[in-house]
C-alpha cells in the first residue's frame, strides 16, 4: 500500500507540474465554465459573465489586483469598474479572492480534496444559511489540475473586521454568539438528506482525515509538534504521547454512529470575524466536512476562550447550544449527559490541528504565526487534560 500511495503521489505531482507549465502559455479565459489560474489572470469579460449574469446590459470594464498575501492559498483583493448599468445596479466594486495559484497550495489543498469541499460549501450550503459570514459570488474547482478560485464579498466595505486573534478577547456575550452561529449551521444540516445529493462532495470527517494522513504525513507531523510544545502542554497529556493520535482517529470513527451535520472543522479564533456591531461571525470554510457536531463546539470553546472562562462557562454554553438546536427544529437533540460525553470525546481535533501546524518543517511557510499557534495549543491541551479525553476514548 505504501508503494502504491507513493506512486500515486508521484503521478499527482507530475500532473500538477505539467498543468502549471501549460498554464503559463494559456491565454486568459473569458469562459465562465473555466477556472482562472489566479486572481491576476481574471479578465473583465470573465467577470462580466460571472457577476453580471442577472443584470442584463451590465459589463465589467476593468479589474485591478489591489494586493494580498500568500499562505495555504493566494489571497487577493480586487477592485472592479462597471459600465453605467452595472454602477446603477450596485454591483460590487471590491471583492476578495482565494486561489490555488502556487504549486504548494495545489499539493496541500488540491490533492487532499479540501478545495473541492470548499467549492461545494459556497455553491450549495452557504446560500441556505443566515450567518455572519461572507457570501460567495463564484466558487470553482478544476479536478484535472487542482486549480481553484473563490470570489467572496469584501466585508470590510461594511465595516466588518478580522481582528488579530492574539488581541481579540472573547467575553461571555461573544461566546454565546459563537455557540448560536454553530448551532445554526449544525441545525440546518442535522442528518440532512442533502449529504447524498448536492452536498455529497463534503467528505465524512474520518475519510477527510485519512486522506490527509496518506497525503501529508499528518500523524508524524503532529507528534513533532507535540515535542516542540512539550513545555506548554500538561505533563499528564505529554505522557500519553503515543496514545494521542490513535485516540484522535478513534474519536473520528465515532462520527459514523452519530447524527451527521455540516462542520467547519477549523473554528480557531483566527477564523472568527466581527460585524459592524462587534458581533462574532465565522469565515474561511476551507476545511468544511460532515460529521459530529461536538467537534466544532469543543474546538471553538477551547481555542477561543481563556482557559478559566472555558472551565467556568462550558457546561452552560453546551446547554445553550442544545437549546438553539431545539429552536432550529432538530427533533433528535441529545440529552445534556449524552452531549457532555460527546463533547469530552471530540476535543482532540483542535489540538491535533494546532500541533500539526507547529510541526511543519523550517523550509515551508508557517500556516499561522507561531506565537498564536502556541497560545492555541496551550488552551486546547488544557481542555483535553481537564476533561481526560484520551481516557474517555479508551472506555
């Protein structure tokens, strides 16, 4: 199996390399069914087809890249100009783009299926949801080249902000906002038949993680991160080093016997925004999948709240979450006792993600600022130790 996986990876690397070499000689596309190779390759004609399709006579006359940055994806702000019909219709003058414009981003996000799921979320799930979260104008994925592009509303135009997570203090009202937002999208897709139709491309969490394990060596890198974080994690947790990753995979296997719902999966504080009233909203649905509700809830409360606040509030916030599910029309809301057990069992996902981030090689860009990653790991590790989650998963 290892040889087959190695050969598959080599083949995929070659396919991506060939595709990107050919793209260098390709003319910019005006066909809305084709995914542009980057924000810089987007043409006014292509944008006209995408943004003006419901406004007869409107055209995009110019597009300019205003700047951005490169991380797991290439992020760019775009300024758009329209003819008079487009201006009168109030079409967006600024939008935000994310693309797999680099070889590294296609390797990480493309071959793992992450961008395929993100496109499915924005095309099929997001329109059904009332969230403090950006809407998408376009989400495309090319399976042959692992090319992807998402165009999102620029929320800064509505005075929404994306605070530095190290300075973004979450109080009790903020925590209740977060719980309500998660209960909303969980409740909307609780045991939804749409996971067999238009949302079928959203992978179950176990399958999603197993794919990462095969493609990017997730387990080994997680333990590297744990060693680097040894001084900030509880000793009782570090002593369970060899049990950590197997327990995490057991926690994902438990999703098969639980109500399935839509999961964000990456609800650390850096992915929460504030609207123009300062209320909490969630963005960056790059890791979207389907699985157990408690994965998102336990991750968010541990990573976003100060440890003492999480310890003091988590039971009450869990009760509020269950009330929100009932208000959303969920008829199979678990009892508090069952929900508490699930909450304890699903804490490892956030910690493992943080350790994976810290465990990267020195030759690759850091997925998050190191100080923030270490701060998150410390909070997440304390939750796992407080709730004795590894023991809960062994019984």
